């Protein structure tokens, strides 16, 4: 057995609920997909009306695959490169040259481990704080969704009530595309679209509507 979260909207807020489900061991994509489907069965056993979208490359739904951070670009760069190149540390950063590396190389660049404590993020000349914890990731993920998906595909997110990411373990990581997908669903409910928001606007939205 294992426990993993799903993100959904309850009382007009993005929340997290944890579910116990049967973990299917194995590293292959097919095994991961089976794990995701097992998690979805556990969610539907609790909420029979749930329509669940796995947001990762392991999704069995094309929209979920397309929404994987690995398949998103922002400003023409892979989202991972934007995230890593925006990090500011006590003794260095940001490192814009990370934009031009393979995403895996950017993520594991030595400077990200030897520049001291992470103090924030800087993107397009704007500084982002570390709190709320997922603020910057959510901000750039949503911008990348707007750049990568069509308006019709974005509206399809409204078809789903729960969002999962089988690769995400909250005991080991902070950011998850499943949570941000739920934020997008809430924006669509509130505004009918993903609105244009300044970083300050998004900070206020995050503080007011994101409880997860």
C-alpha cells in the first residue's frame, strides 16, 4: 500500500486530500500508469462522482501527458530550464546560462548545490519569495500552459475534478503539476479563462485560494 495526494476544489479553494491505494512496483512506464489508475480507483471509491486526471507523462489521457512539465515550454525554453535558471542563492545566481542546457543537466548543475541556501527566484526581472512554497513554480507552470496548450485544450481541464501526479511524493518534493492543474481549474471556474496576472496579482490569488 501507498499514500499519495490528489488536488481538488472544495468550498472555492484548492485543497489536498491523501488516499491510500495499492502500489504496483516497477519502474516501467506501464507500471507507473497502473499505479496511477490504482490511485484513481481509490479516489473514486471515496467520491463516486470524481473525474480524475493524471497530470504527467504516465497519464492515459493525452491532455494529462501534454500538461506534464516535461512537455511544457515557456519563452521557448523547457519549463525545467526556466525553473532552475531562476534560482537565487545566498552566494550566487540566478544562472541564465542554464537555459541553454539539457533540462537534466540544468537540474543537476553543480552551482545549484554549492551557492548556499536558496533565497528566492528571479524571472524577467521580478523577484519571487520562497513563501508560499509553490508560488514561483505555479506561476511559471501556468504561463507555460498558456504558451503550450490551445484555448480549447485549456477549457478541457474543466472536465476534471481531481488531479494527480503519480511521480510526486510530498515527503520528498514540494512542487507538483497536479496542484497547479487544480489552480487552473479554479481560475476557469472563477473567470472562465486563465486571466492575465502580474506576479503581485498571482501572489494575492495564491494566498486567498490555495490551501494545499
